[in-house]
C-alpha cells in the first residue's frame, strides 16, 4: 500500500495495522481532526479486547471529554463497516480493500 494516511473531509485516517504498538494495542481505525484537534481510535487492547479511545488535544476546555472504553466485537465490526462505507463513497479502493482485510482478520482472530 502506497499511502499511510488519507484525508476525507476534516479527518485524516491512518492506515490500519494488525501489529501491536508500544502500548500493546492493535489500532484498527485511527482518525485525527485538526480543527478542532481530536483523535479517535478503535482496536484491540493489550488484553485482546475491543476498545474505543477518544482524545481531545486542542486545549484544556474539553479535556475531560477524553475517554477509553471497552466495546463488543459487534460494535468494533460496525465501526469498521462504517469506515468501509466512507472510503467506498470517496472512491478510495486501496483503503476499502485494507479494511475488508482488517474485517476478515478480526473475524478470524476474535
């Protein structure tokens, strides 16, 4: 795959990976907005459980809005399907294919 990130609207999406990061998390969806500055992340945590994380980065005003929560496999699958729809609507076939692979990996892993 050639590009590691893509902009869709106000969001920059990072290409998914099935390898764990330094926190032991496998980040399947990561999207960042620069106005306001915020980050959403969905994946598998270091305990093998699906999660959603949100970080407000712009200022201290909404800092308490940041969270980390557990998801069901179904909820994570729905997020991946939503991302597939976004990339399909924007004709980003490389990204659609990457997320179909992620969906297949998820269904065979959990």
